[in-house]
C-alpha cells in the first residue's frame, strides 16, 4: 500500500482513496497487496547458466591423487559457490529495478 501511495501521491483524485485505504481492515489490506502489481520487480523468468571452472589437472600426480583433489575442490569450492549462485538467482526476481531500464533491456 505504501508503494501505491508513493506512486500516486501527486495525483489529486487519489487523495480521497488514500483516506479510504487508511480505514481498510487487515484482510482487505492483504487482499490489496495480493492484487497490486509491482512494476519495479522483473517477473521475467530469465534462465541463465554459469559455468564453474574445473581445477586444473596436475600431470605430476597420479590419477587417484588428482581424483581426490577434484573431490576436495568440489567440496570446498564448487559446492559453496553453486549454493551462492542458486541463492542469488532465487532472490533476483524480488529485487526492485528501474522500470525504464527493464523495458530497454528487453528490447
């Protein structure tokens, strides 16, 4: 509701509605939040992929030693990095952006 009020605060015809909104019940306020569309949030489902570079093979070590180092590298570097990327992608759709920039980016 605050975002709605901030957006329309300069419109004279909306002032009467703002007074009405102040007296809404909690249930009505929740319903208003459910139906209000926030244009500053990008709802496009952008599917991206990020490649995480593999550890370089060491020819001076045996195959088993390289495999062990690969497993350690996966546990210590790749897994935490992939979790960070997953959290970033999940949270990205809730980040507010400039509407004009979003439209220009899509075109």
